[in-house]
């Protein structure tokens, strides 16, 4: 499917844009699942002021969606209407600051946050070693692992709202809860300031190696997946509910519930976004029937469902 070309209108609305804008740009290669249709326009701002300029100048009725490294995302087969923002080079710096702090742009992969902290002897950020997203996604999802989450290590974040205003959000302004940030959905985060603690680089490196080994043993980290599909309901583990409902290995089209970790869905090669989403909905239905518990999607689904022409939810 292709959208009407938005690029000429965008170029005339944004004459001073320093970044790039591409029409009907495939999004599948930018996601871990490797599925889904194109962005009507993919905008890659040069830096924070370029992003603020773009958001202030774009017509207010134009939908704007931001994506990170696509590790928690199903892009639907009909693609994403309007403008999709992806941050790149101008948001890719890390800097160690006094007081055991680390500043990172939101395009920095979480892995690099963990490594930069390790090299500087900053403890407390090693958990980012195993999360395959970038800092913007970690802020939006309150990403975490092994008993720590972004809420525990964030001092403040910066972001740009839909009107183009740049703002700093303190940890409490972020209204974090489990895999959720309460800041308005249209805010694009640009930077994060993390608090570490004094630590020994060799000990932190050993902790990171242990995380890597644990992940490789328990998760299909080399597959086309979106990580944990559903949030753990209060007092339960989603994977146990899914397993008990008989869904381990369940297949729809070329999408499958992972045999290794059954809260992970995988694209075996030729799955469509619809296959993956239908499989997830079937898992929810079976868990509801078996345990009376409604699973809530952790994975974000964006764009238009090709069959019904509807979306997003
Ligand atoms: C193998 C595997 C293992 C995983 N393990 C974990 C884990 O242990 N813990 C965990 O928490 N997650 C895990 N995940 C899920 C995922 O990596 C995290 O949710 C991650 O934080 C998403 O970051 P991303 O850059 O990929 O964001 P995307 O998937 O691209 O987007 C996710 C959400 O963040 C928003 N977003 C992205 N960038 C920005 C920005 N700059 N400003 C505002 N909003 C933004 C998007 O709009 C979307 O709503 C795993 C995923 C995989 C594939």
C-alpha cells in the first residue's frame, strides 16, 4: 500500500528544516518484527531545535508518531498515516557529568548507556545491557529488567511537545508506572539524565556479561520479536498464564508464540503484522477463557490495519 505523497507539502511547510524527510518510507526494516507498511512521511530531524521547529510548523491536524529502535512495536500492514519521526545522529551523544551522572540523547541505544556507565565506573545502569531499545523508548516504556527500571535511575528528561515547546520533565513529572510513562503521548523525548553510583568497572562488566548470558538462555533474542508481548498482571506472570492456557508454540500464519519464552511472539520469516496481532488476540482470548484474566498489551501497535482499514487503537 502507498499513501498520497506528503513530501512536497511538508517541504513547503518546513522551508528551514535541516533534517531529512522521505515519502512512503518502509518501516518494517526499522522494527524488530520486520513487518508492517510504510510511513506516509518519515522525518529525521537534525537535532532538538530542528525537531522543535518541525513540530511547531506542522499543521496541527497532521498525525505525528515517534518511533525508536522498534523493539516494542508492531507497525500494521497498512502503514502509518501522517508523519513518523525517527531520531538519529543529532540525538546520539552520551556524556558523563559530575555527581556520577550520565546524560544521553534519546537515540542512544540502551546498550550504549550501560557500556558508557561501565567505562566511567558508574554502577546501577547495567540493567540497560539487555534491553534492545534506545533511550527514548526506555523513557516512554519505563523500560526495566532484573528488578530495576528507568524510574529508579532517571533524574530528568527533556522533550518537545506537539506545539514545539522544549520542556524538562523531572522524574515525578514523568508519572512512571509499570511499563508506562504518563507524559502526553505527543511529547518526543530528546535527552535523559541518569543517576549512577560509584562502582568498579570490572565488577560492572561482569554483571553485564551475566545479564547477556541469562538473556540468551531464556529469551529468543536472535529472533524477529517484540520482547514481552503482554504486561504481567498484578500478582501473575504473563508467560505462566499463557503457558497454562496451552498457547506455547501456538501459530497464526507465520507468527508463533515462542517455545522458549511464551510471552514472546516471533515472526518465523513471512508473518504479516496482522498474523502477529491476531495471534496476540487469540492468546488474550484463551487466557481470559482459562484464567479469567485480561492480558494488557505491552507492545505498542501503530498504523492502519490493512484488512479493515482501521487503526490505531
Ligand atoms: C528481545 C527483546 C527483549 C526485550 N527485553 C526487555 C526488557 O527486559 N525490559 C523492557 O522494559 N523491555 C524489553 N523489551 C522491549 C523494548 O526493548 C523496550 O520497550 C524498549 O524500551 C523500546 O525502545 P525502542 O527504542 O525500541 O522503542 P520503540 O519500540 O520504537 O517504541 C516504543 C514506544 O516508545 C515510544 N518512543 C520511542 N522513542 C521515543 C521518543 N524519543 N520520545 C517519545 N516516545 C518514544 C514510541 O512511540 C512507542 O510508543 C525487549 C524487546 C526485545 C525485542
